[in-house]
């Protein structure tokens, strides 16, 4: 049996330990250990834009895209990519970043790159030293920033590319306005004649050309395609036209024109007929050749039909005299003036001469107002096109009852088309009547 004094000491120790533990449980926890500071982490990848090095005109050219992503936890304000190229290389053209053409160091000019984000891709062409077909060139890149990164083992990348004789296809598309320009279409719709022109600007032949033209909503096939005999063979569907041809040697050009029709549209609405050109042969560019024929719906173009002159050369006239009055009609605007009507208003004592509308393609006839008794010449014409000039020689005679003094004749023109300036629709000429 333990000694009584020892039992008391043991019980005191247990009590003291229990109190100490309780006191510790009541104390607040101390600060947690701080984690690592947020840092950026840049990663670079080189993506080919061209499939090979194309040697042409004493230049060997290739292209790539440098893609920089920030896989870290902090935004980075500045990014540079330094390229390592074969000796004798140069930057070709104008890259999408600001580049030093001597050091091959390119600086991002498109703003900060946030954590988890990507910089604007750097698209760049290089001129490499000349070498035989089959030669492999290596292009390296290193990305960097002025701040510390959480890791740097992903800051470099390499791309290998091979010198080759290779086709390089280009495609251009256009209609009446020409390639790269918009062609106007009436809001009522109408025929479209897009021409797609393929050109091989490479050094190898392109076999088995394939042109796929997608038809937008409202556009339908309206006839057979046209091309050089035997050049293109086209199959039409409800939403596509697919044409095949080939081969296309270096510097050769081949075109095909489609017969399409656009349905009605709204004024100022725009649409495109896109084409994509491919080949069964290797081609220089990774992306297929594409081009659009662009169109623009326009409302009716107004005319500006005008009487620009009334020619009455006789300063004085007498009873029974026959006088020629010339009416000049012009369309001063781009739109045609349809169903044009000209009236030369006279007086009850000034009469048109039967058969006096000579030397004109207009349909002219005399008439008399039933209420006032005033005579007139009236002439009609189907359409006066833009900037056309028409002269109407109309003969009249003055009866003895014409009042003495100044006499006015008035020519007025009207059309069924919208008129830009109705203020120029009328004009007068004057003469003096002497009994």
C-alpha cells in the first residue's frame, strides 16, 4: 500500500496538471504561418502558322505564333519573348508585338496579363538563311518578366520546321465592285455573280483543288457556274456550292463565277458569301485560304430629274409665226428617273403645231385644258438614266388674239421615281408679242 504522503503528492500533481491544461485551452490561438506570396508564372508555346520553310525569290520564309499564358497567381505587367534563330535570320514584315529587329526580342504592347489569362498572341514571320529542301531549322523562344516568378521551368519552347518546295494557295472573291469591295444589291433582292479566284503563289503544284462556298440565308443558286472550259466542276446544294479543279502550278490562276440570287433585305443590311479553298497537296499555310464576296442592301437610289433650260431664241414674234421652243431635260443624280412626263404650258392663243415635235425619241402630243382652254405640249419617256441629257424641240404658233407684250411659256417635268430636288422641275422662257 502506498505511503499516505505519496498519495497526497500524486493527487496534488494531477490537480496542478489539470488546471494548467484548462488554462491553456482558454487561451486564444496564435497567428497561422503565412503562405507564399502571389507570383506570376509565365508559360510559352510556339505554334506553327506555316507548315514549312518556303524558299522563293532568294528568301526562305516561315511563320509562327508565340502563345504566352500566365499560370501563376498574380498579374504580370510586362512580358518579353526572346527568339533564338539560325545565324543569318531576320524578322520578316511587321509582327503583332513591338520587336527589336537586331536582337529578336519582342515586347507585349497589349496590356497586363492577369493570373490565369493569356497575352495577345505574337504572330511573327522570319526570313531564314537559304538551305536545300529537307533541311530542318530550329527556332527557340524564351519568355520573361521583370518580377520574380513562382517557376521558370516552362519559360522556353522550341519549334522545328523543314525547308520544302510547297504550294501556297491564295483566294480572292468579289462581284461587280471587285475583290475586297462591297457590291450593292437592291432591297428587293436580285442576281449575284461572285467570282472566286485561286492563285498558287508557292513553289510546288497544288493538286485536287476544292472550293467550298457557303450560301447565307436567303441566297440561292440561280444558274450554272461559269469558268474556263473544263477548269472547274461544281455541285450545288441548298446551302453550299462545292467546286473542284486541279492541278494548279506555281503562279497559275484559275477562277469560277457562281450564278446566285439574293432574296429581299433591309436597307443597309450587309451579308457575305464566303469561300474556302483547299488542296490534297501539302500547302504552306496551316489555315485554309478564305475570302468573302461582300454585299450591301441599298434602297432605291433617287433621281434628280430637271428642266435645265427652255430655249426660245426669238425675242419678238408676230401673228401666225411658227416658233421652235427647245426644252432641255436632264437627270442630275445616280438613280434612273422612271416614267418621265414633260409638259410645255402655253396659252389659249399659243397653239402646238401638228407634227411639231421633231427629232426626238420621246412620245409627244398636243393637248388643251378643258377648263381654261390653254394649249400645251406633253411628252413622255420610259426612263432617263443618270446624267442623261435630252433636248425636245417643240414648235408652236401665235394666234392674232395673243395679248401684246411679254409672253411666258413654262416647261415642267415629273417622274414616278423619288426626286432629290423638285425645285428644279420647272423653268420658263420669255418672248415679246407684237401684233
